[in-house]
C-alpha cells in the first residue's frame, strides 16, 4: 500500500455545510475499510487533508473522488502520492 495526500480546498461554504454529515459518514466508512491513514481539517477553514491508503494513484483518485464534498463541488480535490517519513 502507498500513501496519497488528498487536499480538499474549500470552494463553496454553503455546499460544505450542506454535505458535512455525508462527508463525515464517507470518511468513517473509509476508515472502517482501512483506506485512511489520517485526516483532519485546516484550522483556518481553508479545507482539510486526508491521507488515503491505496495500491495506485488511480485507485486513490477513485476513492477520494467519491467524497461527497468532491462530488457536490463543495471542495476541490488535489491528490498526490506521499512519501511518508517518520521523524526520528
């Protein structure tokens, strides 16, 4: 498995509020399926970050693209493979 950083930048605050619960439910399900390493919002309300676990960029894009925030247009999706390094 590889790590993929999904930057979810705020696009539409009204849609963001409307789809919040669906987004949280989606992330909860992805966590149950062990497809998320970490997640959280930016404290300046600019959006959030999800680190997905997947075999390929295409699979990660498929998973991340299913987030209701993305499908509704509430947030944009920027996805990158992430070479995680732990601090020593």
